[in-house]
């Protein structure tokens, strides 16, 4: 809501109005408990071979924790954590040393059950919207590979996209 500042207007002059700055978005007050770590360990080959019913029974006994898919804002935050833990790279979804680009981190999280294909696509849309706001008109995975990009810049863009998704309730 604009507020009026300055002295009362003289005849013919309008008062100067200012709009207070929008409050900065804070991290969510409640972090959802689906994951103990935001950058999960990759499942072992043995874990990948366990049938769903057995995994569910193990989860009921506390021996297994089934990942719960996250909504887009949390997924984007989790992408940052994965890139921080495993390392960020360019030109590869997965580098030979285990680093990942943005798309690689999303693929990793989808393959381990931490995001659904639909919510991943929503997160991509928020990321593309944020890039367009920055004047970038290319796919996020191509932008990731630009030589001038740094991890801090990538992290800031993903974080801004996460904030945008959070403002939209996702």
C-alpha cells in the first residue's frame, strides 16, 4: 500500500508517494520431513533390485525409508543441495567424476523417487520463467553450459526459481 511522504502539497503539486519495498522471501518456516538429507545417497544396486512390496514392509519396520516426491519449490532447493554435495559440471548430465549439471541432478532425483515427472516439469517451467526474467531465451540445460556461468550464478537462478514456485504455492 503506497504511503504519502513529505510536506503537504502546495496548490498544483501532488504529494510524493512511495511504495514500501516488498519483503524478501524467507526460507519456508517448516521444511517438510520426507528426507533426512536433502542430497540423498544414490541407491545401491541391491536396493534397486528389492521389489516394492518388500521395500514397503521394510519401511514399516523402520529398515527402509521410501522417498516421498517433493513439490517443485522443494525439488529446486533439493537440486541445489545435490549439486553442492556431488559437484556441478557443464557439458554432461553426469560427468565421469560424478558431478552433475542441473538436468542431471533432476534426473537423479526423479530416478530415486524424490520428484515425480509432472512436478519435475513444473520445476523446469519455473526455472525457464526465471531465466526469461533474466533475459535468457534458451533452454536451461543449454544455459547451464555457457562458459561464463559459475556455480554461484546457477545456484542463485535455481533459488530464485524456487522462490517463484513457493510464491505460487508449489
